[in-house]
């Protein structure tokens, strides 16, 4: 499971870099910046949870953050066409984190964790 955690962590950090790069653009308006700021906070918190020693304890929180990312990504898709590259990156991350959550859930169910 460490490989999955490391790979997921890398994806989340890369997405955070993309989001942060757009947060510094002068052409990003306040509503867009607010969504990007919230997304950055969720990604940062999620990155810490992924590398947590006892990942089974943060599973519920990871699941909630995954839901938040999907909601924010939908908002970007629906409202801000010029942020499409952020949206594509977040879509990839939500998929990867979703797989990690499934793996952890199955490991807990099987008594491995």
C-alpha cells in the first residue's frame, strides 16, 4: 500500500502546484480565486492525510475531501472555461484518490489494516 500512497501523494502535490500557479495570475478574478484558494486548501490537507501513519483513521476525512474536490471541480468546469487545465488535473487526482480510498476501504474490511 505504500506505493499507492506515494503515487497518490505525488499526484495531489502536482495538482496543488497547478492550482497554485493559477492563483498567482493577475487575470484570475475574485470568484475564481476563491474557488482556487479553497481547492488549494483541500489539496494541501489531503496531501497530509495521504502520508499519515495511520491512514485508516483519516479515511472518512479523505472521503469528504474527495467530495469537496469533485464539487469544486464541477464549479470550475461549469463557470470558468479558461481554467480547464486545472479542471483536467483535478479530475485525474480525484480518480487516483478515489482508487486509494477504495484500496484502504477493502484493506480495512479484510482486516489487513
